[in-house]
């Protein structure tokens, strides 16, 4: 019975994906989108990948990460340097760049994993912030990344014309993270979030799974970085600063920590909204600030419990009716 | 050979000697009680047995193998499971998932097959579900499998902790005040469950408890701890009539 | 100029920025000790202090002393208000929620000042007009001397306050055990507010000293000194007042010397590398105590 339910869910998800793709692709290739909206399609996908992967460490592992942009930058520079130097056809060099960018970022995930083994909570958050800043200043100081000047003239392998490919990558990322969360490894990760002492006591090697969560999240952040570089065409170390990490965190918080669906929806809203409110770039940060504070206070207030209780009641009656 | 053999176990926190020269020998299949006044060091003993604390001296042998220096996860895999005095459930996970976390080491598949949902994943998850429900059935909690564990009433939360510990397939189960906060009916039910676990799963049990009804009702052997030292060891009727034990509990 | 003079000058520069870090680090460490949270917005209080000085002098045409007091008052009130509005509702929330809220407050302060004052840096002349002195070929600027004197006074007063007054011992009691302090009749809410007030006042002073050095105002000016001061607090042992002072001075020296003799670009990486190293080798810092969760 349970298997059937899962299959039903899968079919529903695939249906949603197909419809979303059909609508967006129809608008795009039919020429109905303005230049502004066209240029937003890939950034939306990038933010979805970033948010879903950050959710793995912040939502499911329960450790605040303030250096996600650092992983992204490692992927972005790695990927850009590969395509700039390889000069092979797109179908060959871009996948290589994606995989290499992801792997390089996850290598940094392993390096961060070392202190992660010994820290948690506030301290861990600060260490991830510090790592992000270290990565930024290393990129700034190295010649291969062209220092503060950054890289330019990166081939646009991921601009709006290649939306289909980016869309597929995004869907693959979502499924990978979602499946991981629902696997034995994902359960171990969530158990660490809920109570790491109890997790250890039932035989979960806590260190291993903490590092695993960081490495997987870093891998996808790296991929998002590669796409970013090939979407914009230029890279600067300052793009991947602390503020970028917070921007991703805001998406995860707004969507609900531990909710993949929420991350996707919030990524779409928070990417498009500031662009629609043209000229409101100064308000963008204000919006982020208010989202963070309001969500946290709301989450721990009684209001949420009441709404949630009602919601559960509603769902319960619905299930009963169906049965 | 006894299942658990603890010799000269001791631990100091700074200058404080919390447990000193603790010896215990538990035969396979025994229902063993560890009692003593508050602050006697009972939970500290549990924490040393499960690797939370590193003993300053002494040895812990399970089936003749030394456990000192192993971390809690390794000790669990060697065959000791525990519950906690202050309940520690995975509160944002369902009852079923709480048990499935504990099945982690028994049922194995790779991260890749988890992410790709390969056949191995489906098969193993199904087997895990079945095993978890089997364990929950023993505790009469099959119905609540999909409830969030934090929404369970207190008594059932305690039971779920025991179920979760059992799921790790231990040889020795440590229960830290299993009846704390339970009413007499729940306690009586718990006593039956503990006996059932021992008989059905062939598990040795060491428990800390203050409820004397439970202790005298089910324990076959007792060790009394006072000020971090063993006061006496023996069968319940001998131990509880020992004037020293009575003094330790009630004062002069 | 001889090598010795050069080194001495770098050391003095390091002491100057280090003592500013120490002032800021005191705010982090006191709040952490009492409310068990990292007040991420603390760095931005520095920025508010600097802007308040500018408002006082340039817009309100206050005399310098009044402008300084105005800036301190603004920050003190702001610190208390932030605690009441944003952090107090979250006292029993998980630490992750509190930290995210603090990040939100930090963003809020930055974006508000961006909206009010704009992104273009505003020049602000130093309020220290004293030229400085030269001893044996080593020149020490006026602002350096003022900074060292002011921070020393602040630290002495703070140490006296914490150890010799009734309110100071209330603060120590709350940081030791909130529940027990409450049972002893200490008003915990008032004590927490007081801690935020003192921390923010120190941040205002740090902000004024900082802007007198760099003479330019930006909405993000507090972020970097804020984070570095946090590193200083961790280095000294978070929760420890003398630790924050020591950590600040050491960090300032390391930063100044690595900028001068290793690489300007890498000096940030070195500072953060130290943070990671300290947390790995001795998470309790130089003078801190370690707390472990009880099983």
C-alpha cells in the first residue's frame, strides 16, 4: 500500500515538472518573455540548487552554514577555468566543468568537515563564515583566478538559450537531495539534528554523517557556481561574499528549514520579486532582514502552533474523507 | 564467563571522585538492578559503560572484549544499548523513523543507491519497515507508527525509547529510570514489557530505578551504589534488608 | 627609517586596532556570557555609533563632547531595544533561531542606514585634532594615543563595575546560572538589558574611534571590525572579560604585523585561519571555560 502511495507522489511530481517546464519553455521559445524575465530563468534555477543544497546542512543536519557562497565560488572558478582553457565543443567541456566544479567544491567541503567534526551550533556557524572569507581572500590573492580583477570572457554555456539543460540539472539536484533525505543516510543526518547524543547512542557515526552532509551540499553548491559563471560570463571574488551566503540562507529560512518544496518556492519568489520591484535594490536587503527576523519570531510564537494545529486537523479530515 | 564484567571502574571530574572502585558482573539473561540514593553516581556508571565519559581507571569487558576508549556509536555496535533519564527522542521524526534510525547498522545500502532509489534501496527499506513495525508491535505502538514522536504522551515516549534501543539489536540493554514519571498502572505494564523483552529477545538488562516496587518485582540481582562506591551486591531480599542500605536511603 | 622603528610602528598600529577590537569583543563576550547567544548585530552597532557622531556634528551642529555623548546614547538605547524586540521573544527558542534573528537584525541595521544615508561613503573628519608625537624616530599619531587612553579607561571602569558593584555581581551571577540567579531575587531581564546597554555603549565608543581613524562612513563599516572582534572574543575565550581584552590586543598585533610583513590580501585569511585553529586546538580560548552538554 505504501509503495503505491510513493508511486502516486512520484507521478504527481513528474506531472508538475512537465507542466512547469512546458509553460516556461513555451513562453521562452515562443518569444513571449521580455529580456528582463528571460535573464532571470537561469538565476532562478541557480538559487533553487543553492537553497536545496543549503537546506541539507541547515535544515536537515541542523547546522547553520554561513559559507555556502564560498563553495559556490570554488565551483564557479574551477568550471570557468576549465572551459576557458579546454576549448572543446560545449557538449564535452561543459559537463566536464560541472563535474569538476562540483568535485572541487566538495573537496573544500571535506576540508571544512574537519572542524565540523568537533564543533556545533554557534561556533560551527562562525567557522563556516570564516572559511567563506578565507576562500574569498585566497581567490583574491591568487594569480590563476586573476585576483581582484576576476575572470571575464567565460563562454556563455548556461545563458537562457540553454535553459532546458539547466532546468534538467536543477531537477536532478532536487531529486538527489530529496532521495538522500529519505534514505538511511538522510535519516542518520536528521537524527543528528534532533539529538546527537541519542544518535550516537543508537550507533550512528555522527562525524561521518556530518561530513557527508557538508560534502554533498558543497558539491551541489559547486555545480550552481559553474552554472553561474557560464551564465554571467564574468567572475569576481566579491560576488561570493558573506551577503551572498546570507541571501541563500534567507531563501531556506523563508521556505522553511527542512522543507525542500519550501526552498524551491522561496527561491523562485525571492529571485523574481526584487527584480520586479525595479529600482528597489536598496529594499532588497531590508526585505531579507525582515524575512529573517519575522520568520524566526513567528516560528517560536504560539501563533504558528495554532496555525499548524489547524493545518494538521484539516489534513487529517481530508485523509479520512479520501479513505 | 559473565556477559558484562566491570572491574575497578572509576572516574574523577577535576578533584571530585564521582565513582570509585566500581565492580559488577552480570550473567547473560539476568535482570539486574543498580540502585542508590540521588547523586550516588548511577547515571555516571551508565555514561562510562556507553562511552559518553572516559573512565579514569578500570576496565569494562563485554564478552571478554574491552570497551574502554570506544566512542558511544562503537559501543552500541558492540552490543550495549541504552535509554536516557531525560528522554532523548528524535522529536521531529515519526515513531517509525525513530526506530529505523536505530536499524541503521543492521540494514545497509550505499549512498548512491539511496540517491538513485535503486532496487536495493526499495528492498532494504521495505525490510526495515517490517522490522521496525515488528518491534513497535511488542510495545503495542504499531498504530502510532506515523505519529511525530514529540506528539506522543509521556509514557509512550519512554516506551519508544526502549523500542529504539532494542532496534539496535543489543546483548545488554541499559535502562535509566524507565518508570520515572509513570503512574502505578503504567509501571505495572512496564514491568511486564521488561520481562517480555528479556524472554522474547533473549537480552540481558541492567536498570537504574527508584521505584522499589519495580525493583523488587523484576530484578534478580541488585547492586547498591552510595557516594560513588558499591555498598553491597546480592539478591533483592538480602540487599534491601541490609542495615547499611537502609541507613544509606533513610539516614540514621 | 630603521627596521626596529618600523617594527615598533607596526606594533603600535596593532595595539591601536587591537584595543578597538577589544572594546567590541567585550560586547560579544558579555552578551554571550549572559544571554548565551552571539549577537551578530553587534558589529553594526559600531556603524550606528559612527553615523550618530556624523549626525551630531554635521547635521545637528553639536559640540564634540555632546556629539560623542549623543552617539553613545543612541547606541545604548538601540542595543536595549534590539534585545527587547528581537531577542527576548526567542529566549527559549533553539540557538539556531536566535543566531538567524541576530543576522537579520544585522542586515536590518545595514539596510536602514543604506536607505537613510545612501551607499556613497560620507567623509567624516576626525574629532581628534591633536597632532601626535615622535619618540626616538617612532611617530605616534594623535588618534592612536587617544584610542589607547580611552580603551584603557573603559576597560578599567568595566572591570571595576563587574567586580565591585551590586549590578556587576548580578551580571556575574546571571552568567553563571540564570535560574539560580532568578531564585535569588535578581531581575534577569533587567540584567540582560543592562548587559546589552553596556556592550552597545562600548561599541559606540569603538565606532567613534574607528571613524576617527578611517574618516569615512559606509553602511557596512561595522561588518569587518565586528567579525574580527568576534574572532578576538573567541581567541580570548568567549564569556571571559579579560579574555576579550587580551584576544583583541593579540588579534590587532597579528593583523598589523601580517599586513606589514606577509601580505595585505592574505591578512584576512590569516585572521580567520587563527579562528579556525583556536577552535580546533583549544575551543575554550585562552582564558575561557568549556561547557559540555550533560547526558
